[in-house]
C-alpha cells in the first residue's frame, strides 16, 4: 500500500507542476481529476471495507510429515469492491514462534493458504490479528477487529512400546450389582436370595434345576497412563508415538482409562479417540489457560503405565 501512496503522491505533484507551468484548462481538469481520486476511492471502497470478515481454519489433527495447509478465507457480506485485506499471522508451537504478514484478495470467498510445518510434533497454533482492509486504489486502510485462532495437533505414527505383554487385552466382566438387564449374561445355579425374576424358567425346566440368568457388566475401570516429560524433539517424538499406540490399543479393546502428564495435577478420562486428541490439544497448547479440570478418580489405580522415551 505504501508504494501505491508514493505513486499517487508523485502523480499528484506532477499534475500540479504541470498546471502551474501550463495554464490552459486541460491542465486544471487533469489536476482536479487526480485530486478527486481520493474521495472516489474512499466512497467506492468503504462499504466493502466495512462488510469484510475473515475466517481462519486448520485441520484439528495431522500425522507427522503429511502435507496440509491452514486456510485464511475472506468473505464479503455484501458485493462491494475494494482492494483486499492484510493481516498479521502468528504461528507458535513447541520451540516455534514465527510472525508474518499475509494478504487476501477482494473476491468473494478468496483464499490464502499457508503450508503447515508437519515436521514437528505437538500443537501448532495459528493466530490471525491486526487485520486491515485496503481501499480499491490502495490509498486508505481501515482496521478490522479480527481475532482468529486455530490449532492443529501433529502426532508421529504410533510406535509399539518395547514390551506389550503387560498391556491389558480385554475386559473381564462381573455380576451386575442388583441385577437387571444387560447385553452380556451368564447362567448359574440358583442361590438363596436370588430374585425370582432372574430365574430362566425354560432352561430350569429342561435341566430340572433352578437356573439364574445373571447379568454381567464391566467393572469400573481404574487404569492410568502417565506421560513423562521430554527434554528434546527426539524424545518428544518417541513419547508421543508410544503414547498414541498405547491409547489406540486400549480404545480398540473398549477400555477407558485416565491420562495425565507426570508433572501436572490435571487428569482426564479418555473414552474415545476424540477425548485423547482434545486432552493433548489442551495440555500441549501452552498459550491457553488449562481447561482440563481435575475430576473424581479411583482411590487407587489397579494398572498404571508410564510412557517415556526409555520404555
């Protein structure tokens, strides 16, 4: 925009000098015409500048070393012309802090794509601020209140720990307290105190003995995964790779668990892969206040596994 202002100032001075040195009416009209560019530029561009908005979007999860882009999309609320939009884009993450200027054109839904560096793992945050709408000729700019923020979780491929023998591979069922309905059940002989409604009458008549249909449910889980602190990029990749494999293994066997960083008090329960990604998003995004709140946990854990770079 500065270059356009310099060019316009040069043209304006040139026409003024031409008017001083050459008096016929043509030089006067030429000078007035150049002078009127300022109000016309503002008049034509202002509606578009006031109705502009920007959207920043990134994938929520990526694998390391895959190609992906962050998209900055400018949207016209109304079809008014103006030159475009400039803004400051800040990219932060673990050992990453880069700020650059980006520009977006004036067409509807015009896009600007920024390549995401997926060679580093962890959470990369894209933040858009200090946006300015530029007039059609480029002589004026109008600040736009924009505060867009989006983050992407980048994880290495899952890597199995050195030993997987200790990992649970299934859920043992237990009798449902108080009875009732359950998709899983077992058959056993009647014991004194069993509710009559639980008797399987057809099977009892066939075997000539009272048989109970006992509902089975998974016991309340008390599994915990602790994440060790890493000291460099290499350890970070190893730990996150092993953590991803372990969590996906447990979830594939329908086993919920608790998870926490060894040096933090916050703990979260993980029941789906989305819970796992959300936990890492919040825990690794150092620019955000912590949202993972401590919750009620078992009084003791029957299975604790620490994910580290050594084991």
